[in-house]
C-alpha cells in the first residue's frame, strides 16, 4: 500500500496507468481488462480527464486499444518500459502474498 502512495505522488499519470494495467493483467488469464475511465480514476486517485489523456497516449503509441470499456494490451513489453519502477517492486510483493497471481505475465506465457 505504501508503494502505491509513493507511486501516486512521484510518478506521472501515464506511468501509474501502465503500472496499474500491468498489475491487473498479471492476475487475469488474458491481455484484456473491462473497466471505465471513472473506475481507473478512482483507483489511481486522479481526475477522469487524466485517465482519458493517458489512455489516448498509450493508444497512439500502439501499446493498448481501448474500445467500449475494454482495454486490450497490444504491446506488453512497451507498456513495461513506460511503467515506473514501482511495477517491478509491486509485482514481486504481489507474487509473494497472493498465490493466484504468481503465474507469469501474459507476455511470458505467449512467448514474448
């Protein structure tokens, strides 16, 4: 929890969104996540507009596709590069605490 607070205070909205997407997808069987900008904004503690701007940037870079409330990660390695170092720290701790999230990220399972 304290790592999230540090991340939210010191890193850009884009980096926070990448971190959150990666951590969320690490616990899912696919590279897709159904959510809304309002929910992401609440989770990250930012304004909805910040989420919209960040998702627009990630789409233009080709890292994600966001249509009808569904985010599809198209380029996970790129998303990992865009995320702050907090992702690796939080991923390690999540793996330690939650057995169901210990599987490899989708990109590793897909041979990327």
